[in-house]
C-alpha cells in the first residue's frame, strides 16, 4: 500500500499561498476566524490531515469542525 502524499501548498481563504511553514504557529493561544480558516483550508487542500491539525493545535475534532 502506498502512502498518500500531501500537497506542498494550498491557496488560503484570502487568496494567499499557504505552506506548512507559514501555517499559524502550533503554540497558538488566541484563535481568530482568519487563522481557523487557514487551518481548515490546509486540511481541505491536503497540506495536513484533520488528526494532524487537531494534534498540532491541541484541539478536539468538535472544535475543529
């Protein structure tokens, strides 16, 4: 079985290019709509999976949704 490769970049909610390097920091304490939208765009675009996003940002699946 081959491992699914993730994309290297996606287009963010404001039209900018998002990469793993410029996602919101993992130690984020204050969430604003723009940052959450960036993380959701990254997951939808395959930059990271939902479980990876939840682990990285210490949020539950319910909080992600």
